[in-house]
C-alpha cells in the first residue's frame, strides 16, 4: 500500500525525538533512497504498521468456506517424502543434521 507522496495534503503533525545515531541513520537512509526525511519516516512507519495490522485483521468467510476450512484443519497430516528427505540432510551451514 504505502504512502502517497503527491497531491495529498499533510495536515497532521507527528513529533518525535531521536538519538544522534538514529537521526544520522534515518537521514542517510532517506538520502540513499532519494526521499525526504519525512517521506522516508512515513513510508517506513506505514509499512511496518501495515505488516503488524495484517496479522490482526478479521477474516470473514461464508458458512460454506468456513466448513471447508475446518475440514482441512481436521484432516490428518500427510507425509511428504520430499520434506522427509530434505530434513534428513545436513544443514546448509554445516551445523549438523536436522534429525
């Protein structure tokens, strides 16, 4: 979704305090991406808020869809030979096997 940078009047003010390190980091990030500090902060904060809220949303389904969903949850798990082989191999970083 993101923040619109054009044609939207920003009428609300958000004040915040930052350490010197945080301010420098934010300014550097904004400069690197070619955004103003305001746009950089708003984009970052809105993106984070969208991610947080995505996990908290209510999902509405029809009774039929709910029944199908519950039936899928109630079915016994199926063994996947490909996954069993994958998890029996040595880890990519060489920390031993995942048995």
